[in-house]
């Protein structure tokens, strides 16, 4: 049954990609959410409605946590729970028309079971979980080398870097280099494929859920900076990284 759900959600990710590309050819509204740095568009809202409606058909018993308010009120992870980010990197979507993603995850009784990250402009669906490995489209990915901080590029969220807390400057200095792409989904893809050794950011459930499922499946680590396993339901300062980068960063972090 889970395999059947997986196949249908994969198809849904291709359908929502196509819809998004068609929608980008027309005009759409852009609104501010909490500040001028936090945008939402009609495409975010339409994608979420489309995804949630189809997910309810695919798995009627599941509950849905989603960013723009069309999901359910969910305060535990009992049973099947989908976690949906209809456009991740909305700022990039609006300003650059690239470097954004669409993300869905399925958690079963709290276990990150399947993750889906659609890199819309590169035509790549990263998906997998449940013991079957992680794939980009049909190609299976190998677990990245377990490099440490000196041998890795890292991504740190811009707010955290500007704020300078948690000894972040020292962590950045000790890395081989620092990168920022502005989409948790794209940044998570970079960790899963080994282009980046670690990603440190404040993440909400929909920013984290899919990447955490894929990272788990790859044998990578997703932890809070207190070194504990993250709770996907709460907003956290989260580190997704190789085991060695995790150890190196946790030793430096305040
Ligand atoms: C945001 C992006 C960004 C991250 C923010 C997220 P959104 O997601 O992933 O990279 O730094 O914390 O909120 O709002 O564009 O879906
Ligand atoms: Ca979003
Ligand atoms: Ca997001």
C-alpha cells in the first residue's frame, strides 16, 4: 500500500511541476506575509490547494500539514501525515524564476517515510525512502562521502549568518567555503548529492520534512544544534549534514 501511495505521489509531483511552469507564463499576485522579506504568491496558494486535494484522493486517511493554510490542524504525527511546501524559495521564484522547489513528505506514526523534492527548473525529482534508497528521477543516488568541515562547502541561512549567533562565524571559517541558495529544498538536494557537506538553518515543518526523510534514507544526519534528533513539528535551528560535519559543527556551536 505504501508503494502504491509512493508511485501516485511521484506522479503528482510531475503534475504540479507542469502546472507551475504553465502558471509562470501568466501573471500572478505577489503579497507580503510577515515582512518585505517574506513573500507569498497566488501560485503558492493554488499549488497547495491542488496538492492537498490530490493527496486526499491518494490517501484519504492521511492528515495534511501545509504552509499556506489549506491543510488540517495537526498537533501529533499519529497515522499518515503529509507535510507540504507548495513553493519553497518563493523569493527566488518571484525574483529569479529559478532555484525554488516543491516539497512533499509522508510521515507514518512519526517516521519520515517518503520525501519528494521537485527542482522545477532543472526538471529533477528527488524522491525515496522506506528502505528503497534515494533517486533523482530514475537514477539511484549513492551516499555522499563522509567528509569533515575542512573538506566541505556548507550552507548557512542568511539570517543566521548576519545575526552571527551560535559561534556561526567560526563554523563558517572552518569550512572549505560558504554558499547560500535561498531554498531549503534546493539546499537539501545539495546535501543529499554531496555538493554541500552541511546545511544549517531555522526550519519550519514544511521546510524540513522532505529533506529529513531523504537525508535519513541516505545515512546522513538531521539534528538540532543541541545535538538531539529534531522534532519535525516544531520550528528548529536544524543541521542536515554528513556524520563528520555534524560532529565538527556540534563541537564548535554555542
Ligand atoms: C524559505 C526558504 C528559505 C529559508 C526560509 C524558508 P519559503 O521557504 O526555504 O531558504 O531560509 O527559512 O522559510 O517561505 O520560500 O517556502
Ligand atoms: Ca513555501
Ligand atoms: Ca519553505
